[in-house]
C-alpha cells in the first residue's frame, strides 16, 4: 500500500482490478457526505480483489455481474448488527470487550472478512480530519478490538498476527484472486 511506513508485497503477478468499479470508488458517499477512506482507496487501487495475509478479503466496489463486492460487505454488516443486537438483549457484555461499548456496533460497517469468520469494520461515526475511519475487528462476531485509526494502521497488526500463526519466510502479503461472476 502506498504508505511511507507500510508496504505490501503482492504475489502471483498483477493485482485483480478489471472488475472493480473505480467510478463507485470515487463517487460513493457515506452519510457524512464524504467518500471511502484514503487508505481503503489506496488498498483497492494497488491490491484489487485479493486474499491478504493468507486470510483477509477486503471487499471493493465491483462492476455489475461480479460477486464479492460492497454488496457482500453490506450483507455481512446486517449479520454483524443482528448478532450484536441479540447479544445486547441477552446481556452478553463480553461481546463488546475489550475495546467497545454497546453503543459501538451501531456505527460499525464491514469492509473486510476473514476466512475464519472475523470482520474488519469501519466506525463511520468517527471520521478523522484526514478522511480515515477507525478500524475495528470483531473476532467471530464475539469481541470488539480497535486496530487503529485507519486501514494503513490496522494492516501491520493483522500481518503480525497472521505471521505468528503460519507464514513461511517467502510468503507474500497479498494474493490476487480471480473475481467471481454472479
């Protein structure tokens, strides 16, 4: 990613970007009237549709006829919110630990998903002056961890955890994936 402090290595040739809707990447607006965070836009432009750190899928806006885009992230957000509403009604306070409160989930939106069922989420109520959203992780939809003030800040933590569980020394950070058609 184009960040002075953090670089990603991309394997298997070129990033998979032919199906990405770059017009939507530029024109989409959140309720605050601003677009996607700059670190997310940089990630999508550089990495495209890919598996990151052998585990994470970051959902880009995609052209009509393709799967695994922002629509998938919206569906996962609904699942996340339902899970946390149920947890709150059952008084499962551990679901918002260690970093959240019961007010936190309402403004969180999924933008990435792990193959283990964990979610990466933006806090859309806390945009910084630089246009970034804080990034949260919900592990198994059962805990809330604040990873950083942007995707660029969260990626090193995700890399560190992934490398602690596997990764041979020659592993790449980003593995381009073939986009799926609907």
